[in-house]
């Protein structure tokens, strides 16, 4: 059964960026092949999941204020069903990492991620969470949270505007919508195998 | 006024006489049907209430609330439930496994138990004992055990603090809750729920009118205490989000948390429902003693009256929850033991005097 | 101001400092700046203020021994020294003799080396993170000299056997970020609080040492993002002062207006967070709703919502928007009725009054001793407004009240901010019609070099005095740049404020102290 193209209300598919990665995931799914019954069930579940992404209130610095702004009257992410922010990681679906992660915070972030119940997603909000941002040169800043936990969506900006955060959340919705619940997870791309101990005479 | 007991008697006789099933089988079938009805109504109401809370609070706060899932966001809660159903459930290391597992069910049992006392319509009360009100309060207090065990069993320090708070608060407020109900019982002269509703049928027969001052006091105290009993803001100390992250259910994920979540909303409805039943006449329409108006009121089905009144109270509770800041634990206990409890006791005496002297609206 | 340091010998240091405090009434320790003086050794610069005359002075103490440097503590004179000395110990490894709790405060307890020393290896290889938990000791050391002049350590336990310890934070909704408060409880009552900072310590000051002056500006907005303008204002001022740049009146007007807009923004968020922490979410959203209006006005000129990057050395990045004046007036008209709404929905609420009144009281003496500037100090009756005491830009010429209250409890702290918003509007209204014509930027050389010397300048931030200490050796980058965080004294005062109160009061006190964690950690 075909995996349907993820549809977001009032924004056409083509207007989203980075459709290639989505299509890549979809193609991988097609190679596996899913029967109609399981596929429909998956779609129902994905509908539920994608429309009910409860985020963990996790903010370390500036981006957290913008995250608060998204929840408030003007931007109001409740419209999309991201309304409920849980303070307990057990009950959250996604961790929106808003802000710099320092070396002292890194174990805490990892632990929070581990404490969350599957399925869990990660959105890296802002330059600091993506790469260390303006603090890349510091002795105490992690250069991107992807070193610690797998990230689903990156939202660039310093800090990103609330609109950007909403767009990032929609991208996450799209990603969730093409997930395969029965028969393994596909959302994390496999890391390439790197062979380091190549013998010196390998090429000869 | 449509009497639902016509349907139930017909169905009973259908099973017993037309189909010729024995006592055991027919009661079994009826029980199963009623059980299914309760659970279905419970689930549906929970969904309605959650959606209502989101929309109502959004409008209070100059927001829109859920808009994108279905028209006007009506399917939002279905999506949430669907997600929560297949969220991973796991055990906390070093938690007391048995207590951890049992606690959400206890909370749910208490909530479903009290829920089944609701008088939906004339002749449609499910549990209707002669000590109905008494039993209702007894069942509702099982919830305390659930909250306490959840906090204790989770092996989490926040949860323990929250469990202590929950237990203290809920046990305390049970006092004035019961006293208020007894005040009503004094006036109606019965503990049976259907009897209480019937007693409010006269012109201006709703208890808040009938028992005027003491009944209004009892009604307000009941709402305050009930709000505290249901752990809703401004009394939501056990799960005080900004203090104890998520309180006693910090360590619960998936449906374990879902049960607490459902029970919280249903408890709110139960409180509103009991207040409706006891003080606002349950399914009983308002009668003002003018035959034309009264018969017009009677045309509106009882369930509409009941749900209408209950949801009005729910709306008031939501209003309070979203605009009031939270109290502190000592202030909560002070409110109960220094003000509400003595007030309800005096009120009970007042009501007894009024009933004895016949100073209520007959 | 340019610092003319008085230097005391280490053996008479404590006595001389006591004299300064008791005889000359220098009772406000503004900040302690740890510094690696190179060949001279490691040391500190203490900036002191006389709260009566508002006179400022600085004292220098240096220890030439780089291996085991020590300086006598002054924590018995100024309470703020306790946490400031721990900061210096953490970054420079200077041990303070007689300090009761000589632990690291920002960095992990297993961190090796002292990063702010000039010989510290900043390379990525030397600074890797680990994903294991911090092996925190449950004891601390006190250092003293024995009679042979050697350092001896005395071990002290931090907790008793019966203590019930809860970590509030680092991931907790009420700490406004990633502060960790290790709280010892007895039931619901708080017995002791050990603050742990550094979960968002990004080493801004150390990074600035390798940046050119214009580059250092980029990081200030990200410290206390709710007083981004003031942070930058302080840094620009200190550099301009050191270089002797005279700015035009137009720049002064713009900067004053922008600072006040920023203060309005910050206090609105403060109001919202207070409401949120206490569980009144509607009031929270009302505050945030109006904050968006303020952001609109700033955004039109600066282009940013939170991080504005607007000031630069010698002026501003761009001239104000043509609609700016009109929009600011509209904003003022919009905001005035809103203050009444806040009073109606939140301030007047009986629960709020019960939660805030007589909770977390800070006396004026303690406020000065801890150096709790800003609204917290003013709520206790301490007239500490930098805008009044050391007027800069247009503040000396506009008419506004310094809001002070007497009790120093949560409610007063809350009210100070609520009233300050109205004062901000008042300042803005006085200035907005009279912005003079002139340059918005005075052209600087492509490479900015600051003459040799040490300067300290401060501005009134949203939550206290934001000061910048600049030590220049005449290069194109600062030798040492130190920010006086507004939140650090507040955090150090938490233990005193909360001992014997309930956990719920921790939330109320935390909300009204209004600290921003990235500002504390830098």
C-alpha cells in the first residue's frame, strides 16, 4: 500500500522545504512493503500522533522565551494540538530543545531523553541547539545536540521566530505522518559504517 | 415529563417474559448493558469535557484553542486519546510495582463509581440506594488511596510530597463536602438520590431556593470543597505544575497517566453533577407555580436539564481554575479547618432549625 | 568610571576591607572581578559603593603564587562575597581563606583546570563533555593557613543524616531555566538551599577575551535576553567611555527610549511568569499578549524580537523607523488601560495577596549586603536605581520616580515592577516627542583599540544593576571583560529568604526575584 503524501491543512505539499528527505523515507518504506490493513492502521495512529504532539517544557535560554510566545495569544500553538506542555518527561512526546546545551547540561539532556516514553521526537530549536551557535568557540558548550540525542527537526534562528517554530512543528508532523508503527521504526536514518582501522597496504 | 423507567421496565419484561430468561440471565444481561453504558458515557463525557476545557480556557485567554484537527478542532481530543493509547508504558526502576500498577485503577474506580450515581433523567438513575448520598461519598474517597499509592509507589521525591499533599487535602475537604450533603439531606429527609430529586419538584423547589440562606451557603461551600476534592485549580496542589512538575503522576506515561487525566475531568463533572442533583434539582425542571410555564418546562427532557445545569457548573469551575492563582498547602488547610468546616457545621444547625420550624419554601 | 585601584597586602587585607566597610561606609560590594594579571599573579578587584554618597572605589588584591593562590575572604563583611568568591575560585582557582563553602559553583565538580586563567587550553580536544552524572561531593572544604603559612583544608558535611533533599531543577518549570536548587526539606518546610549554577554557563567572558571589541557586543544580548538592550548599553558605554567617544543627543534619546521599552517588555514577562508560576494562566497570557505589542514597536526599528543587536560602539546600528514615534505613542496609549486590567485580574486577587504578602522577606541591610539591586532591593527600601544614582544618557534630565517599598516581601517586589512599568511609560512619553536631529552613529575606526586601563560602567537593567568591567592592555580585544550579573546576588539570597518557608513559597519567591539564568551563568 502506498504511503500517502503527508498533508498539512492550508499549506500545499510543494511549499514545504526539504521534501527530498521525506521522499527518501517514503521510498525506504515502499521497499519494505506494507499490506493494506496494517497500512490503514498506521495511518490512523499517525494521524493521532501527529496531531497530538505534547512537548516537554525544556528551555535553557533565549529560545525558551520564544517557545513561550508560541504558546501565547498571538501565535497559539494550541490550534495545532501542541497545546499541552508536560513538565514530566514521561508524558511528553517531544523534547523541544530550546537553547544552548552546555557540558554540565549534556548528561541532564541525555537523561531527560532517556526518561521519555516511546514514540519520542526531538526538535532542535535555535543555533545553539543545532551547532553551538554563537558559542561554538566556548570551552563549555556542546556543538549541537545531535551529538547526544537523535534530532528529527532543526529550526534555525537565533532565536527562531515563533512562525519558524510553528513551521518546524509542522515539518515534524509531516515526518510523523509517514512513520511506520507496525514493523520497526524508520525515522532515524542509519549512520554510515566508518571503518577506521584500515590496514596501510589496503589500496595496494 | 418523560419517565425513562418505562424503557427499563419494558426491557426487563422483554428479557424475563417475552424471551423467558431466568432471573440470573436477565440481570446479568442488564448489568452488562448498564456497565457498557456507564463506560461509554464516561469516555464520551471525558472527551467532551477535555475539549470544553481547552476551548473555554482558550477563549478566556484571547486564544482560539484547537482549530486544525477536524472542523473547529473537534477531533483534537480523539487524536490525543489515540496517541495516548499506544504510548509506551514502562515501569520505574525500584518503584513498588504492585502499588504503581494498581493506583491509576483505584482512581478510576472511584471516579466511575461516583459517576454511576448520576440521575440522568426521571427513572434513569443507575445506582439508587436508600443511602445513596452516603455511599457516593464513601466511594469517592477511594480516590484518595489511589492518589496516595501513586505518589508513594513511584519512587520519586516530588511524587511523595504530592501524595502527602493530596491525601491531606482530600481527606480534609471530605469533611465539609459531607456536611454540606447532610445539610441537604436534612431538608429533603432522604438519602436516596431519586428521593432527593423528587423532593425538589414543587414551585421553586430546587434546594437552593427551597432552603434559601443555609442551602445557598451549603451550595457554595460544596462547590469550593468539591473543587478541592477533585484537585482542580486553585486547589490543584498535588499536581501543582510549577512546584512538583506533575505531582503524583510524574512517573506515569501512556494510559497510566491517561487514567489520571480522565479521572480528573470526570471528577470535576461528578462534583458538578452531585451539586446539580442535590442543590439544583438534578433533572427536575424549574417550576414556578404557574401551570403554563411549568408544563412548558416539563416538555424539555430531564437529561437536557441535568446536563445543562451540570455543564453550567463545570463552566464555572473552569472559569475559576483558569483565573485564580494556586493556594499554598497551609492556606488550603486553614481554609478548610478554620472556615469551611465550622461554617458548614453552623450551617447544618441553622438548616435543622429552619426545617424544624418549617421556615423553608414548601 | 576609570578604576584607581587601592592595593592592600594580603596579611592586612581582611582588616583593611573591614575598615572600609565599617568606617567609610562602603557597605555595597558591587562585584568581585577575578583576574589573571599575568606575571603579577592571580587576584581580584573588589568594586565597592558607599550607599549614602554613591561614591565608588575599587580595591585590588593579588597573590603571586600561581600554584596555590589564596586571598582572605570577605564573606563575613558582605554576604554577596560568598557566592562571588566561589565564582572566582571556580574560574581562577583562587582559594579564599576562611570561606565556609569552597566548592565549584559553575563547572562540574570533576572539571579539571581553571578556565579563566590565561594559560588554560581552550581547544576542543581539551574540553570534551561526558554523559555521566556529575560525581558531586556531599561535603565541602574550608581553607585556612596554619602557623607555618601552609594551606590546610577542613572538611565539612553539607547534609545531615535525616535530611530529605529534593533537587528543584535543572529541568523544572519554576526555575525559569536551568538553575538547580538543592533543597533540604523537613516535610514541606525548607531547611536549607544550595544553589547550583552553571547549567547554561557558556563562558561568554572568556570568549570575549579572544574577540575584537565589536564582536564582543554580539554575545551580550544573549546573557539576559530580557534586558538585551541594557546589557549592550552597558558594554557600549564602557568602551565609549574608555575611548572617550562623545555620543550625540539623538543617540542618547534613542538609547533611553529603547532601554525603557525593553524594561516594559521584561516586566510584562515578569508579570506573566509570576502568574504562571502561581497557576493563574489567564493572567500569564494577558501579560504575554501585551508584550507582543511592545515587541512590535521594537522590531520595526531593530528587526529582532528578542535579540535585537541594536546598539554599537559609537551609536546605533540604524536610525529609528519613520513610524517609530507614532507607534510608541500608540503603544503608550494602549498600555495605560492595561495596567488596570492586570490589577483586576491578578494583583487584587485575595489568593495572590495571601501568597505574596509577608513571604520571603528581605531586610534592607540584607539587600545591601547581598547586593540585591533592582526591584528586589528597591522593594526593601534601598534606593539603588543606577538611573538616579549615576545618571547616564537622558535619565538625569527626565522626570520619573524611583519606586521603593518598605517590606521587601514578595508582594512589594511584585508591586515595584508593576509600578515601574508605569514609570517607563512616563519616561518614554517625555522623550518621544523631542528626539533631536543628529547622527545616530558616530563613525569609528575599522579596528577599535581601547587605551590601557581598567573601567567599570553600569546601567540599570531590568532586574538590577548590569555592570561591565573592562581591562584593556591597548589591544583590539579586551584583556578581561567581566559582567556583573543581576541575578547572581538574588540566587545567593535565596537560602536566607526561604529558610523556614514552604516549598510553594520557593516558587513565589523565585517568581518575584525574577532572575534570568543565562544572565547568572553567562
